[in-house]
């Protein structure tokens, strides 16, 4: 599963765009025990979400008119401009042109041809998340799109991802791996077809937890929604789909012991 060595194409950052930073932090602090560290007055309220002093993500105010609250998944690029050009050549759209983030790295944001938003981070001083595949930290990312094979072709051209089919209840699930390393060691996410009731293509972050049922209960208590109640997935673990009070979707996974 996901580590913090961050090969090209692996998720290396996540952040949440929310209309109310204080309310969002209060929610995630109650659910995951996260702390908030401001990035400074020049960052416009943007700050880092931390657990035990190590960064697990970031939080900022929505900057686009009409934008929906959502988690953004960033993938490592060693050449953000080349990635930007490939996105356009493959039918994607640029939401934010490549920019230098105060020397910490370069970022850009895109929309893939099926409408899922994503971003890339080219490391500078900041390499990426400081904690992954631990309780209350990112462990997996999942893309839901109408046409999974087309998505794999698009992202494969950008990052060299490999995919492997896996049987899942009612669908074929594709496990994604970076270009380098053993498949299982290099896996970081998956692609699934849109299910009944889903309208929008999107990337969904999964956070590892010690108790998926307890987290789902906490989400409800603190104003969020349980979109899919906790359920066991054979050979994977216990998962639940959730939404925060502003509607940003995320998921939790209590991995099977051998998957941890």
C-alpha cells in the first residue's frame, strides 16, 4: 500500500477545499484527532492537518466560485509542465496552471476527460505527506468513472501506471500501481465504474482507521453523513463511505491484518 517514498505517479499530497475552515477542522479533529497548523498569513488561511506532529493532509478555503467542497488528490510529477502538456494532449483540462508554491514545490490542477478533478505536485522543499498507511492517515485512493479502461489509458500516459483486474462484488475492479516496483508493493489505489446513484466522476481518498464502525458513528454525531455503512470486503478489510458537514466525500478502511 501507499508509503512515503513517493515514486513518480504515486499520491503524495491531499488537501480539502471547504467553505468554512474552522467548521471543517472541528469535524476532522473530532473524527480523526487531527491538529491544524497554519501555513502563515500569506497562505490565505491554508494550513496543514497533522497527527502526532506529522502532516497527513492540508485544508484551505474554496477558491473558485461554484466549486464544491472536495478532497483533492495530488500525484507526484518530476516535470509539472510536461505533465500539464500531456493532460491537454490527452483530452483533459487545466484548472490551475503550474505554479511555484513559495519554493516548497510546483503544483497544477486538472480535470480528466471524464470529469474527475486531480492535481500534481513536483517536490521542492516539501516532498509530500509525512504519514501514510497508518491509522488516521491516507492509505488508498480510488477513481470512480463511467469508463475505467479509458481512465487507465489516460493516467497511464501521464504517469506510467500499471493496472491489474480484481474481482469485486458486482464489478471488475482495477488495482493501480506505479511504474516501478513489485505490483503489490507499488499499489496505491484502484479504479471502479460508477455505481447506481453516482453521477460524478471523482477521486476518493481512503483513510486507515482502527475501527471503521466507530468512525462512522463519530461522523454522524459531528454533522457528517454515512453514504455507505461499514461493510467487510473480502481480502481487503472493512470500509465505509462518508461525507463531512459540507459534503466532501471520503472513505475509511480498517485493513485486514495482512494488508496493514
